[in-house]
C-alpha cells in the first residue's frame, strides 16, 4: 500500500538449569580424623546444610569431625533460584564413627597360682581380643586367665579393638602378676585309723598348719596327731603360707570300726605291662567275709573293682593278690574294704601308683607346613574324657575341642608361620604339651 516494511525488536534470556553432585569420598570417618572435605561437581556458589549434630561449614561444606556427634547424616547442597530457574538441591551422606576406647584391669592382681580364674574388668568398647606373651593361659575372647595352667610371673595383657568405621585399631594394656605357690612336701604316715585310736602324721616342710575337713570323723592336733572319732573319711591338710600365697598337701584319712582281722601288709606295684599288682597279707580272719578291692583316680571317691573272698579259719598269715588290668595314666589310688559277716567293715591305708603317660600321645609331623596328626592311645582310661587346646606363641587360643578318636587331624595351612603349643588336658590336670613349629613353603 505504498508503505515501507516496519520492524519491532526485544531480547530474551535463557538460563542453563544449575546442576551439581556432592560427595564425602572418605566416609566413613573416624571422629579424630580432623576435617572432612566435600567434593563438588557442577554449579558452585550453593550452601551446605544438614541436621543437628553435624558441625558443617555452610559455605565450604567442610565438616569438623571432632565437634560433630557420631552418626550418619544427610548433607544437602542448595543452589538458589536464579535466572528463571528454581532452586536446585543435591544430597549425599556422611558417616562419623566414634573413636573406640577401652581400659582393662585385673583388679585382683597379684594372684596366687591356685586361685582358679582371673577375670578382667573391661571399661569401654567391647568386642576386642586379648593377648599376651607365652606362659599366660588367656582366653582371647573373654580375657579370663587360667592361673593353674599359667607360669608364675608378670605379664602384659593387650586388648585390641580392630580397625572399623574409618577408625584405626585401638589397644589398651594392663599387667597381671601370678605368684608361685610355696612348696609343700607330701604328708607321710598312715591314711587309716580306727575309732578311738590315733596315728601320727608328719610333713618335712616347716611352719605349716594342720586341719581336718570333718572334726566329727577325725581330728588332728597342731603336731599332726590324728584321732579317729566316728567311721567315715576326712581330708587332713597341711597348709604352708609364704606371706603371699598358701599351698596345701592333703591325704584322705579313713576312720574304721576295728574288725577281728589283722592286715599285716598291703602294697600296690606298677608292672612293666602297665597293670597294677596288688598284694596283701592278713592274719586272724575271724568272721571276715571278703576284701573289697577299691579304686580311685583322686584318692577321695572310690569304687569297687572286685570282691576277694576271705580264706579265714586260721591265725596264720594268709597272702592275697589282685591285678588291676586297666589303670589310668597318672596317679591311681587303691584301698581294701574288709567286710565282716555282720556287715561292719574296716578300710586299709591307701596305696598309690603312678603310671607314665609318655606312650599315650604322639604328634606328627613337626615341623609341619600345615597337616598335623595327634595319636591318642588308651582313651578308655580317661573316664571323664580329654580335650586339646592349640595356642599361638602369644597364648591366644587357635583351636580347642574334645578328643574323641584315637586319631585327630588338624590343618594349620591357614595359620601364620611360627611357634604353637598343643596341650592335652583332662578336667583335673594338664597331661601332655607339644611344641609345634609351623613353616611356610
């Protein structure tokens, strides 16, 4: 229409949407690790925030670990709304672990070697392991110390809390002292006395104290003179104290009503084929019915092996014998129960025989690169069963279990090379210990 072209202009701005990711790459952190720094990828200039308990710098995202409470937190990074774009957030988590701490103590230290078990007092973080040097029999899990199986001395016990949650391993130490027991000689003298009669006991160790477990059965004077009161048994002890520890020698005293029989001799002898030969001589067997041959492993609790009929009818000396075919390794105790026709009875003195256990156990091969075989013979002799315990050179228990079969196989291929000790023991005593050298090819 005769008019020229006409134009109008304006401007438009398009803002890129902000974006970011954040991370605390060292998480989890230990509370003593100083400052945790954040890794930011993307748009800078935002602010950091989290829940109460986390000491965080809003501008940098730095976390003061020492001022923060242990726990797991969500950290939010916020980019404010700008240029037509809404606010944008990014989140990540951070975990702070409290530094483990513990103290340990054996409050009863020093201990005497016959005091049973020493228990540890743990204050702080549980779940660690206990260890010490060789000679201390310590349970790695509980810290209990078997004083009887330990060698007297002073030891350092270390409690180790493994590294976890970003925190390094932590240790606590304490000392434990085990004092040796004073040496006490065996009690000598008869182990049998009649009601109303006396028998003199003796001990070569000076300055000890005599005592009876049952004054209604037998009393004992300060000089060791035992008086039979009523039929039965009582433990007579002689205790020596060195100012720190006490140790006792004991015998089982049998008090009997006297019978019309005279026991002239009673002996127990170990034979080369590992049996026990019992021989006794008696006279004046008036109304005597039989001899009960009784056996014990501890000298206290007896059971009858056999009843040997009395020959009787003569004032002359009469000889008897009996062979115990299966005595056990270690100490074996025997006595005679002499039974009259009316049921009354009298005990003989107690005789003992010790059988060497050197042929019962063998371990091979040693040195070893892993495989081990424990051969255990005559297991039927150990009526209460046997166990083994394998410890490393620090006293830490590696393996423990009951011995069931004549052959027990182990494989230490997964253990570190070094010195180990395999101990065979019963419910009463340590029986055998082997030194094991583990090598690595």
